[in-house]
C-alpha cells in the first residue's frame, strides 16, 4: 500500500478478515488512523482505543468466566491481566495483519511504526471499539473469541505477572507492599516512554522502562524480583568482579549480594564468578560454579 494511507480496497479486505461489514465505514477508518497523521480529537484512533480497552476487558472476563468455572477470582484476574496486555494485543494485531492497514505519517512508517507493538496494540483496541459502536457487543466478542482463545489455551495454569510475584515475595517476608513511583517520562504524546521505580522497604529500588506506565511497572517489578531472588543468602563469591579497576573478592552477606546483583544489572560489572552452595537440612554443601557476565560501560560490546 502507499505510505501514509490505507486504500478502500484494503479496508474492505480487513472487514472481510473481521467477518463484519461496517455500516459506518468512517469508524473503521478512524480505528486505522494514527495520531501522527491526524492529531485532532476524534480524528485518530485514540478515543476508540479508550472504548475498545473496556470492550476487550468485558469480553475477556466473559470468556474466562465460561472457560474456567472452577477457578477463583484471583486466578481469573491473573489470566485477564495477561490477556489484555500490550503483548497479547500486538500478537492478535499481527495475526490480523493490522499493520499494513494503518494510516500514519511517512516518518512514523519509515521508522517501523507498522510493527511497533504499542501502535499495534492501541489500534487493535480501537478496532474493538469501532466494532462495538457499529454493531454492538456481539461482533467485538466474536473477534475476541476467535483470536484470544488460542492465547487462553496456551496456558493451562494462571500466569503470574511480575508485580504479583514481587508482592507475594514481599508479603511472605512480612514486608509492606511495593510502591511504584514515576521518576521520568519522555517522548511525544502519542508514543511516550516512562521510567518507574519499584520501591520495597529495606531494598534498593529497581527501575523499569516501558511505553506505558503498566509496562514500566512490570519491568521494574521483574527487575526488583530478580535482584531479590537472584542469589540466596548462602552464596559465596569465589572469584572476583571487575568494577572500575577494583576487585571484590570473597563471601558476601545478604546486603552485599543484593548490591552486587544491582550493579550487575546496571552493567557496571564485567564478570562475576559465583560459587553457589545449596544448603539444605541434612544435605552436604554442593558447590556449583557459575560465571555471570555483565557489560563494560566503556566498551561497545554487549
């Protein structure tokens, strides 16, 4: 197709894929229009995205309620959270070939906008909003059942997202719940980038970055959880870490282990040799030697 525009034939092709003929074709056109080419209120897919997000949430909840009659509310909520995330939406959008139908500015197109996960996810939600406005809940739910059921069947057990795992890890240790603090944001309004810190009492904060606050919080929680659990307290470092010319050798206490994991994830350690001893009641120490690589900030090699 021509850059910056979607032809009427292509829109009809997408309607065929959706199994729905729009009585109001303008809704479909709006759902395919990125803010880079039309920035006025109602001129692009942002308002439809808002509506489609709610339509998707209800449709997924309905499917899960029917599909898992014996699961608790908490387990269904975990499934629901995973199925309405950006990654799931982007997967569905790619399956529909949605990227090729989008109307966007040439610069956005040239920079890979048609395969940008955030743009694809937003457009997919907008498409659900357009279906709802044009034909009611039924065509939107048909789309969800057709394209989300394979994702549901992919996971026999409820998923555990990073924020849930960190929360459970903290509660098991009698710690207060983590806080998520926005520390920076950048980028244009239609494609922002957020930096969010996950803060947990008695632990160093961990920072996550994402194109939505939810994604950044998940990344921060995942980083915090990895740091807290990466190396148990019964670890001895047999070897050395190169940190700006200094050598750190010997057994580490729990606090030092956490700091070591933190600086490793920040890329300030070249290599760490870790001798892990599994300490279990009634079992001898079983040493296992691991080498964990970081990166040299002064080197282009990752």
